[in-house]
């Protein structure tokens, strides 16, 4: 089989490569647990079965593809650590489209993203618990992010950003039932084609928990006008919206010093998210 290296992210703040096998390109290898599925009828309540095991155990027609408005990647091959690569890995089909630039989104894309987020949230969890592979730190209290976030604030306009963070972090914790979360919904994991949402990729963070985390996209991609449209269609309460805003700010602030010298795209997304949250909160100060 002929294989060609298209691009490598080694040393750029993430591990990944683009490989073309024959004439069929594939997305970069990602963690094996990145296979989303609606896990009926196999694991019972309280199961800690990881998403990749769920997929292997359940009929394919239960996969999230049938419950979401856009396709999600399902693995066509899996592998284990070998030849100096220390992690399990998987190969996915290529999806047509491009990543939208932060701030470049119209009302139609905002509505489609809201539909995606609300559709994912509605999928039956069948009693699975947010523990083990289905637990994410992004479902925990934002209070646990306080020290790490403050340590990163020096990379920005420290006085203003600290005041904004102080306001943003004062939210109520989620106490509702866990829902399915993509957990990392930013422009780098969104594909658009012909002006429409064409796919959502990188499901390595698939887990159960707080619906707020998938509102990240309102600040990582959208602007005030499109964010207003997204919120009108996504159907979350005030507490969920504000937790999503706090997570967007914290994740972006922590990313700035970490990726400053290695990943311009992540830096651009982080700066956009910070500017959007600051713009939202400053009038409230």
C-alpha cells in the first residue's frame, strides 16, 4: 500500500499526522476512545465501559450518526502502541470541508451548531455513569480551574482579564443528569462546506456531564450577533450559558502561554475567545 505523509503536528502542541493511503486521505490518528455511539442495549446502568468498547459491543445503527444532524467519524481501523509511538491509535475516514476561522460564521452556521449541540444533549445516556473513560474534567466545577486560570492571566491584559475572570467564574455548579458531551467544540474540530456545517470531528473527549461545555463554540467561533442567534436556538438556561462562558475563558487563558511558541491556530482561537468573553462581561462590571 502506498502511503504519503501530508502534514505533521509533532512539536506543535499536539500529536498528529495526515497520512494518505492510496487515493484516500484520512484525518490524523487520535485516541482510540474517540468513537461515539449510542450504547444500547449493551452496557447497563453504572457501566464504566469506554466509548471505544461501547462501539465494538453495540450494533452500528446505534451510533451517534443516526441521532445527529451531521456525520461524526467512526474508526475504520485501530492500532496499539508500537515502533516508538506510545499510545493506542485509530484511523478515520476523511470528511470534506474546512475549519471556519474564528469570528467568521453567519446566522445559518450558528443555527446548525445549536442544532448539533442540542441534538447531542438529547441522546439517551441509558443510565451510563460519568466515571472512568466517560468522565471529563470539563464536567467538574469551574472552581477547580481557578488557580490554573489565574496563573495564565499574566499573558493578557492582567488587570482587565483578572476582573473579567473574577466575574465569569462566579457560576452555579451543574446538578442535573449527565448528558453526552463532545467537550472540545471549537473551530479546529468543526468542518464547513458550502457555507454549511458538514461534520464535527475529534471525539476523543466524548464523555458524560454538564451540557455547558458544548456551548464553548459560542465564544471560540461566534461573534455577538451570531452568538445571540446560537443562544436563541440552543435552548439552555442562564446557569448553563454562564458556565459555558466561564469554561471558554478559562480554556483560552490556559492555552495562551502553553501554545504561544508552537501553534498559531490555537493561539488565534484563544485570543478570539478571550476577546468575546471580555466583550460580554465588561458591560456587567
